[in-house]
C-alpha cells in the first residue's frame, strides 16, 4: 500500500483548482459550495424532525417540489427563505462577526 506523507496547504489546493480568493472562478465555486451546504443543512434538520418535504412545505405555504429543489442543490434559497425554513424546522440562524 502506498502512502502520501506530504502535507499540503488546503488553500494552495483551492487556489490551484479554483483560482485565488476574489477571482471570478473562486467566487463561483464558493457560491456553489454554499448552495450545496445550505440544502444539506436543511435536509438534515428536516430529517432530524422526522417530517416529510410535504409537511415542511405546508408549514411554509409552499409546495414540496420547492423543498426538494433546495435539498437537491437545484436552487439556492434566498437568505430570507433560508431563515424562514430554518425557523419552521425549529432552528434560529445566528450571525457572528468573525473578522476583527
């Protein structure tokens, strides 16, 4: 079995694959990652509550197809929609300032 004992900087890997921070390519990749992650978070929260997409949609006054598209990374919810969905699932979204 071969092992790779080299330690790589994750930033260097991202830079080589998606460009430097602030570049168009990097921003596009970050947006795709945020979209995927938000759908995954909402899907996990819904499953934890043991409710169906239809039940969640009814709580929100929308249809289950909308919930499905978010969970399957076909669309990205607006910030307002994300907050409403999280709230319907019993979560509070908290913003923290991380840059000093």
